């Protein structure tokens, strides 16, 4: 039988949507290490959570006081903001008091998703992120890196890539400290890097030849289709990348420092630490 303290503890758990993903996994680890009870929301969780199946949402919310909301695949996708709005309303109805949303920069869909969370009546914090470093080691850009050729329609546009360790630190702070309520943290890394720069840094860290090949949006759409992505997803990714890869994101923001009082991690920290894990197969190549 649960003790009273255990009952109180379990009635204040933090639900982490995308809790096995790049940021969610780290948020769950950090909170668990502090003794905060967490529940993972993902299709492989128990019970499962699926953004595309609203009947899976309510069971996850039982005893949840806070939720870290990461939408998948992307807030820019059609229907995303409506789902986030429905979820946020249901969460508040079920007793959730605080929502922390992972959002994107400079996209219309992300702004709509943010508004849905702001309108929910819960305490909210928004973490508005640039492209993440870990897309190259834990996301869909790992495969081209391993293949030695990164073909992407970004030309020589620069992006201030952010480390998901920083995002996780901010999400944990926002979930556990009151001073982040009502804050929008636009978070970037400390340097602007072109995709050629990124590939160069990964090549240096691994000792392996990798090249960046700038391609057109049309070529990229064909490549995604050939890789088996459904047509509507291909369209959504092309719309997203057309929107955000026009140079509008080529600036630094101070969200990490405002939230945490320290500088963001540099891309070179990421390449050093990631190369050491062997995910890029470094041991075979050096
Ligand atoms: N990646 C970036 O560079 C970036 C930059 C700015 C903003 N963002 C935003 O961050 C959010 C998350 O993107 P991410 O790239 O970081 O992904 P991620 O969190 O690494 O995504 C994977 C997670 O989503 C879960 N998931 C996949 N399909 C799902 C579904 N249908 N229903 C519920 N959960 C599902 C996965 O678990 P299961 O497979 O078990 O379901 C896993 O936990 C997006 O809304 C995006 O707009 C991303």
C-alpha cells in the first residue's frame, strides 16, 4: 500500500511527451535523478500516447501536474496547432497546472502552437529552438553523415545550431522553478554555422571525409520520396524548409543565458562528445 507521501508524490508527476526523443529523454533523466516522478508519453510508452489518436491522451494525464509538450513530427505540419490546442485544453481539464512547450523559430505553425498553449489557462513557458545539433547524431541527418555525403537544400544559409543538452536544462528549470512562467526563451547556440561548416566540423572530429552538397528543394523532395516518405509528409517538410531556410534564422538569440545564466554549449563540444560515443563510427575510421 502507498504511504501518504507516496500518494502525494504520484499525484504530482510530470508527463513528458516525446519522452524517448532527443530532448524528452534527457528531460526525463534529469527529473528522475532529482526524484521527480515522470511518465513518458510516446507510442512505445505504457500506456501508449499517439498525437494522431486522441483516445490515447486522457489516460496519460492522470495525476499529472506538469507536461513537457513536444509535438511530432513538427509544429509546422498541418493540423499540429489544433492538436496541441486540444491536448492543452484536455490537460488543464484534467488538473495539469503547467505546460512547457518546445517550439520552433520563425515559423507560422510554431506560433500557432505557442498560442494554443498560452490560451490554455495553464502556467506556460515556451522554448523556441533553432535547429538542433543532435539531428546529426540522433535524428534523420545521421544517415547522410554516415553515408559521407550530406545533400540538403540549405545553400550557404547559416544557422545557430543548439545543443539539446541546453534545451533539456531549460525545460527542467521551467518545469521545476516558478520564475520561468510566462517566458518565451528563443534559444540558439553561440555561433552561426553553414551546413558546410557543420559537415566540416563533424569530418574533423571523426577524421573522416564527409561533404556537403547543396541541392534544390525539388531535388530534396525527390530524394525524400525515393526514401519512402509519404507525399503529404514530403510536402510538409518542403514547406517547412522553404520557410525556415531562407536566411531568416541566421542570427543569435540569448534564451539560454536568460533562462540558465550561462552561455550555450558550442558545436565543437557537441562534435567532441558525440565522436567519443562512436555513433559516427569514429573508431573504425581513425
Ligand atoms: N529537431 C530540431 O532541430 C527542432 C528544432 C526546433 C523545433 N523542433 C520541434 O521539436 C519537436 C520535436 O522534434 P524533435 O526533432 O526533437 O523530435 P524528437 O523529440 O526526437 O521525436 C521523437 C519522439 O517523438 C515520439 N513520437 C513519434 N511519433 C509520435 C506520435 N505520432 N505520437 C506521439 N509521439 C510520437 C517518439 O517516440 P515513439 O516513436 O515511441 O512514439 C519520440 O519520443 C517538434 O515539434 C519540432 O517542431 C525541433
